[in-house]
C-alpha cells in the first residue's frame, strides 16, 4: 500500500469502495476500463470475496508521507 517505486501509486488508506471499483475494472482485462495486462494477470482469478478483502486491507493501512517535486506542487494544488 505504501509503494517506494515512483511509478506505482500509494494506495494505503484509500477508500475501500474506490479500491474495489478499480480492482473490478482491472479484472475486466483487455477492452475493459483499466486495461493493464500486469494487473489483469494478478486479479483475473480472484473471487468477489478476495477483491473485497484486498480493498479492505489496503484501506486500513496508514499512508506514509512523501514529497512532491517543487515544480509540480503548484499544479497539484490547482
């Protein structure tokens, strides 16, 4: 949930309904709203119960603080 890889989002503390929606979108695979082959391979065989458990798990994690690039901070505030 607290990724240290800049290309991967931090999802710790995100709302479980949002996480569940995204997991289900990945699960639709090619042609779905979130067509990411790597994520599809991870979630394709998961049950509804599995998806709910994952969403609940990550929503209960505490997010760690990070830093923003100063040149992008103003854009983020906007």
